[in-house]
C-alpha cells in the first residue's frame, strides 16, 4: 500500500487482481481439473471429489506462500503444494498431469474474466452518463480550440460526444477479444500433453467446460499475444479517458473556467486554488498504461517452450494496468456526473474574442458574392482593425468594410456551430 492508492488505485479491481483472488482462482482451476479427470476415469472418483472439495474450500494465507513463490519463481507451485498437503492421502491425485504454468495461466484467465466484468460495467455506466450530458448540452455554444488556440464555435455537447465516441468501440473490441483471451491452459510440462496422452485433449475440453472457458489445441505457455492484446485494450480505454481529463484541465483553468467538474484539491499555501486532481490523474493513468504496453510487449519475446524472465514481466505489469484502468473509469464517472457548464464564463470568452473566431464564417459568407480571394482580403482587413483597436469587433469592422450584411446575426456563435448539436444528440 502507498499513500497514492486512494487516487491511482482501485479497491474493487485491487481485490480482483490481488493475491487472495489469484490463489482462489488457481485452486478453482485445480478443482475443475480434478472433476474433469474424475468424470473421464483418469483419477479415482473418490479422489476427484476429495481434491475438488478441498481445493474449493482451501484458502491459504498469501504470506505463507511468499517464500515458496520466491524459491520456485512461480506462484502456482506453493499453491499446489498446499493443496496436495491439505488433501492428505488423495494428494497424489491433485494436479495430475498438469504443469504449474497450466494452473498459473488458467487462474489468471479466471481473474481477468472477473476483472473485465467490473471494467465493462463501469465503461457502460460512463457511456450512459456522457450520452445524457452530450444531449443536455447539445446546443450550448462554446469555443473550440485547436492546438491550444481558439478556433471556431462548437457546442459543449459536441465536445462530450467526442469523449464518448470511442467507448462503444472499446466495448466491441472487448467482445471480440474475449474468445482469444478466456482460454484454459492445460498442455503439461513441455506443452505436448504427453503425461496424459492421448486423453489430454479430452481432459482439457472437460476442464474448460467446468470453468466456462475455451480450450485451444495449441499450448499458449510461450505465446502471449492475447495477454498483450488485453494490455493494448486497457491502454486504449485509459487513453480515451486521459483525453477527457486533459480537456477538463484546460476548460477549468483559472483564466478559462468554462466548465466545472469534480471537487478540486486545495493548495497548502494558496487558498484561492482548486486543483483539478481527478482530471490530472486521468492523464497520469493514461500515460502510465501507455508506457506499460511497451513493457508488456517485452513478454512476447518468449524463449523456447517457457521463459521465466518473460513471464515475470507480465506478472509485474498486467495487474497494475487493470487496476489503473479501473481507477481511471471510477474517476471519469465522478467527473462526468458532476460536469457543469459555466455560461457566464463561456459568454465572457466569446466577448473577449470579439468575433475573431468567426473569421472563417465571414470569409465563406462573402465568398458567395465575390471571388474567395477578395473575400479573404476583406476579412483580413477587418482582423487588422481588431488588432489595432481593442474596442472593435469583427462584426463592427465588417459592417464598414462590407456593408449591406447583418453581420451581428451572421457571426452569432450559435449560428455557426455546424452539425455540432446533431453530433451531440446522436452520440
């Protein structure tokens, strides 16, 4: 535990990916293996029942297994040893024909299945909240900014629609990923299934059925593409939320303050400040997961049939990526639910801009009546007047340079948001 866990951690995902859940998942895999082998007559039915029941009820303390893991270099080995010891005379039938990596990986997949249900539920909740917010503010004009500069009007709803747009795609990607990820591992010591040949395939299928997982024919001890694909997916989710966080930081800056979201953090010495802690955390979590993807891909370089140095990278990196994703979704939900526009500050931004952000609109309007080059020269001259006279507006300058047009109406922000409102309502 660290003092930053309350911000960058997540209790629910921490439990799902933690040591106790890991042990329970591996024992669940052992119980399923014993039941499958009992049904197929590979181990005695009495032993099958004894091993299965013991595995389902055994809950060793993680601290008691730490030394065994350090000695073996894999967490499954001390769990298997504890199970065999607890089974007494039937212990010889526990873990029959499997290798430690089979149980380690099958347990991991069970943990990931549970964790992804939590993540997907939060993703769906965030999608729904942003959908409502986008519709609520579909028609509210707000300045759009490109490369940190005011560009043209958009609506707050359209901004929110952009944040929301990747979320259903992420859910679709997860649906597509699950069949490649959620597979049992049972291929034995060298990945050939020799210990139980020719019945290993049948045992694997029966074990997979017990656990509700797939049963691939080829061992995946040394091919970690599905794990890395999951890591990439987690980084996509946090990256999307990081963009939302970055936008909220900028929209909430003291000199802009057009949108409020979340509860700001206080300064220890500057009482006027309200720091965008949650939004900053979204950016940090996104960057951490983005960096972790590259590290996780190092586990793809997996020598021969099993490589402890590659597996160690995965064990150290993947759980934190899952927890960060849960934390980011939790924070994003809080920010989305509390998101509130500040119309007075939005109006102040439009007023301070004096219509300059409508220069493109003015040029296109004039180009309907004259060559575009001539239209742009008039707009440029009007902008030059704004630069030398701080009281001038684009509408006022154009009224002199190109009379005969209702420039105040033509250049009203609400008249120049394109299909922003439609995008927001369709999001």
